[in-house]
C-alpha cells in the first residue's frame, strides 16, 4: 500500500480547493483513493488531502 498527501494553495481558499479537486480527481483515475476529508491550514492557505493506493 502507498500513501500520499496532495497539497494546494492559491490567492483564495476557493481557488486552492478547486486546484486540489483537480489533482485528487486525476490521481483517482490512476487508482488512488482519498482517505478522510480535506484539511486546511488557515495561516498559510494550504489545503491537504491524504490518499492511498492499494
């Protein structure tokens, strides 16, 4: 099993989330599965998503 954390940031939280959605959707096409929900750091505007690949 592999584990990966994908990150994104942008000028706005909304844009950062849209960029992360694109990254996660692309990885899901390659067999990666999201684990848990989205995490956000309000200090620097980064959003995170953990994924696994079996």
